[in-house]
C-alpha cells in the first residue's frame, strides 16, 4: 500500500473512531457516518477493520459497554435505564443482555461490588498498593472549566512500551514543524480497570492552534466543559494507577457524576520521553 493511501486510510479510521466516542450516547448509523466522512459504507468498514483489527460494529458495542461500566460505578444517582440511554441503548433489557455477555454479570451485580473482583483479575500486579492509595487520597483537586483543545495526534492500542514510539514520532513531527511550544497531552478512551491493558486506546497528542500545511498527522478536538483536575508528580507507573483510583474510589466517594467524554492528561514532564512524571489529569463532571 502506498504511503499516501495508508495515511488516508489512517485518517478515515481515526476520524470514524473519534466520531463514535463523541456520539456514543446516540444511535450510530454506519450509513450516516460514512456520508459524514465522504466514503461509501463498504469502504469505511473495510478501512476500519484493516486499521483496528475489528469490525466497526464490534468497536461501537465495546465502547458503549465500557462507558456504561464506568458510569454504573461513578453515577450512583443514575438508574440502570438512564445509563443505558446515555450509552446509546434503546431499551434496558437489551443493555442488560449485552452487559452480561461482556462482563459475566448484570449491571446491578457490577454495582454491588462485582466490579472489584473483575478489576483485580484484570489488573493483577498493576493495581495500586496502600502507599499509592495514601498518596492519591492526599491529592488536592480543583473543579475547573476547560476550553476545547485542538491537537495533532497518534493513536496507540495498548498501555505498553509502544507508547514511547508514538511519542518519539510526535517529537519528530514537532521538531520538523517548529512546534516545540505545543502542549503534550494524552487522551484516555478506556479505563484500565475495565478494559485489558493491551486493548486500551491511548492517544498521544500535541495541542496547538497552529496549522501545519500538508500535515501527515490528523487533528481532532477534545471537548471543553467542566472537569476535575488532579496534579501528580511521581513514577511513570503511577499514571495508570491514578486512573483506577479516580474511577473506582474518588468519584464514588465524592458523589460526583462523570460523562461519556474521555479524560485526558497534560504533561508538564513526559515520562515517555525520558522525563519524570509530572501531569495534570482532567476527568469530565456533570451535575
């Protein structure tokens, strides 16, 4: 496949995935999505499978269920029916059936501590210990209003060492186009305590309003809104543990409710570029 064709396919697939994440609370019609992207339905489905290794339908279902699993934990004031609607399900019965198939239990059982055993099996040695728990619980937080962010990005599948390569490619892009002042950030589509680490979508980003002519990297916009902000300095491995703690401990205990918007982190020092960890983490909130 020619390089230009590969870049075009990557752009279509990434734009499709971004559309899915930002419209997950609606009925996503493949025909409308294909029209939005200017390709045929058949072409879109083929490109998506070639790029991500799974069908578009399967990815939509996976994203819906992982978002629902998160919301069941942190949105205690929402009923199962309300969460089903927030994640694009037309009926509670279809949601319960799909949830049981994915997680091996009903949404109610998941809320009644079932998620803890599921997460322990999934995370294994990657969960946080008591020392980290105490560190996280001592973190101060702020409720802030964040603007929309425009960013160039590289999507990587898996929370693994391959993230370093994504950041090195972004560094090459930055130096080649005089974007050293661009803000590095990471977008987290998945909660590592719900989605296996090797399947989690990690998006390495450079936030800037500057246009790069004929850029080979795609751009997208991270939604603005009300977020809780946490500032963390420490070891690289603490980043994943922080996500786990916020979703499984902090949000339920504080009584805040979150939204289907992905969380993100601004890197003040980037551990994937050989620096110590220093970041500000943002998780979307709603009343």
